[in-house]
């Protein structure tokens, strides 16, 4: 009897469709995070989805923790150059949010570039930190802070750029 779970088989087969080999970014896919207890401090998590051989899609969610529990979230596509990528976003073409993502063997480090910290996060919420890999399974979707389910690639409520 085969004990491989259906979601795992679907995930693996989905990543191998196309060129007949896995994407170069497959090893980066998964869930990462820091902090375990929102009552004791800030927490953050990032879901990473391999998009192409040189790009990944991501959703980053943050919470400042007690007592205010201010939150922040950003979703985007990263173009990798080696093991790092820079995320730019802003209003009216102003790149007022710039984050550097650096991927290690089992972690992602995020650092805000200088004063480019206007990412739409709540007061005293920032992305900087080291996010440890917490799951190997490639996420197919994420749940936004408002509660909406968004699929990285498939489905009617999929991520669009």
C-alpha cells in the first residue's frame, strides 16, 4: 500500500511539470518564521513559492506582539541574483519600501534598505530579521491577514502581478 499523501504527490508533480526537471528555486520553497509567542514579542512568517528558475513568489506577514499587536503584510515576486533579491514597492512609483532578502541553507534574512521602510505596516512593525525554515512543503496558497485565501498560481483567487 502506498502511504504518500495526495497533497504531497500533487505538489511534487506540479513542480516537475514543464521542462522535466525541478525549478532551480524549488529548494527555496517552504514556510519560514521567527518568534513563537505573540505575548512575548514580535513574530513573523514568510511563505515562499518557486515561480521560475530565477523568481519566487512570497507572502510576508508580521505582528509586533503585545500590547498593541500591530500587523503588517506584503506579497510579491523576487528576482534572485545568486542567493539574494531586493523587493521594491511604493505608491505612485515611489520605491518607499525596499527589502533585501538573502536565502541561506535553511533560513531567509530580511533587511530594510536605509530609510526605505514605508511598506504599509502598522506602527513599530518591521520585517528585519532571520526567518528559520519551518516547513519543507511548498505552500500552494496563503491566508491574508484579513482572512482571504490567495493561491500562488492556481484557482480563481490567485496571485496576479
